[in-house]
C-alpha cells in the first residue's frame, strides 16, 4: 500500500510538470512585424554597402553574372562606381514607403516590355547579400506571373523592375524541341526586403532579407484582368492590361488596395472615370453604363472589319503561320464617329448618329470610344 502511494505521488508530480511545460509552450511569444519604413532604412544601408564593396563580372555573350567581394587591397571597381553598366534607380511606392530600387541594365532587349501584371518567361538566379544562393533556374527559362494578387504571383519587386526591360526574339525550335532566344533583356536587381518576402522566412532566406536577382527576360504573355463577380472568374474587357495604362508609364496600380498603397500618388493612378477602380480592373472604363466589352463589339454592318468580333486596340497584321486564314485587322478601336449625320436635316442623337470614317479608326491620339462617356449616345 505504501509502495502504491509512492508511485501515485510520482505520477501526480509528473503530470504537474508536463502541464506546466505545456502551458509555457502555449504562451509562445509573438514578435510584432517590423515597421516598413524603419526596415527600409536598414535594408538600403545594407544594399548600398554591398554595392560599394562588391564588383561584377559579366559574360557579354550570355549575360551570365558573377558578383564577388572586393578583397583587401584589391583594385576591382565596385558595382557602385563602375560605369560599363551604370547603376540605375527606380522609385517605388509601397506600404507608405518611397523605395529606391537599384538595378543594372546589362542588355535592354529588342521586343516589347511587359507591364507589371503580365506573365513573363525568365531565367534567373537569386542570392542574399552574403553571397548565399537561395534559388536558380539553372539557366533554363521558366514562366512567372507578375500579378502580385495572383496565387502564383511573384514578389512585388519583380513587377517593378521587369518593365524596365524588353523581351528578345525567339529562334526556330530546335530538332530536340528546345527553344532559344536572342537579344533578350538582361539585368540585375537589388531588392529591399519590403519588396521581397519581408517578415516571411523561406528556405535559405531569413526574414527581412534584401535580395539580389540576376535575370534574363526572354518572352511575355499579355494579361486582361477584369474580374466578374457573378462568374467568379477573370473575364477581361477586351483591352489588354498594358493598354489600360492611361498615363503611359508602363505600370498600373490598384488604388483600392489601401494596405499596400495607402496614399498612392495621383500620377500613378490610371482611372478614366475616377470611380476608384483602375481601368485594368474596371469592366466599364469610362463609367457611361456600357461595358467596355460592349463598346468594343463590332456592329454587324461595321464598314471597316476583319475576322474578329471585337475591334482590336490597334491594327493587327496577318499571321504568316496560318496561310489559309487572313487575320488582318486594319482598323483599331475608333473614336466617336465624326462623319456625316444619318439624316443631315436633324441634330445628332442616339437615333441620328454620325457615320464612322477611316480617320476615326486611325487618327493618332484619338479618344477611343470605350474611354469616351459621350458615346454611345446617352438617352434623354
């Protein structure tokens, strides 16, 4: 009996110890996320120190990059001071911080430039400031979505720097199915953690790490991102995202995202009807009650037509890969018609519109009908 009491007391003591430890585990300390502005100051100091104490070696044929620390007594010219690839700075506004993002242009590229919501085909290598390589595509092309809101989207910094470059030209597919490119854009970006993974640690990437990416931009795929709540899907409005960049700076931003852009400068907003929805997410860009898709649909009697059901933003050439079909669209989206009235004796109205003339489809700088809220004619 005494022996039983002894083991019973030991059991109770053990349970008490386990209970105390479990309570301690549950009361884990939650570390608050650092202030973005303060972290940027630290990141920028680290990046500038890196740029002043490291040098770069570039293969001028492949644009492969090596970045190495300048040894004591070394005479290598730092990334900061070298002039062969002058260091550039892109201002970026995010989370109420005005970032300076440093980057190098090794080759500009010869094709189109992506906007910051397009998909791109890229090869890349990512390293930390201490030289640790955390990721690479091993020189092979991979597809990435620059859309920061997409489930498969990349970090914010990529979308800010990629539009500064252009894609290359695609070579004929090799006998083994390989695809290669010439004259592609190539560069190096130095990202503060606020435009990277910030407080989220990843494999081989500690939280709050500035990142260095060398990259080659081979190709792109345009996006059209308007979202239909009823269909629960991206349906687009017929105008690619990059063409909804009203101010022409190569970038579009969602001013409705007040967490990321609490005070987005007016000059960065592309919102024709000022309804708080940027054109690239707005199914009715000019707010006239007619969807952009409706306004771009060709009438059955369209005088200047092609195979497409919709007016293209700009003229489209025939695709030589389809010799039996002519996809030519010689006329882009028209402006409000300026030709003769249907009935010259009556005033212009919804029942007496003017006729379209060739200049309505071709005049540079014309106000296209999907951005002109006076067309279609308003009913009185």
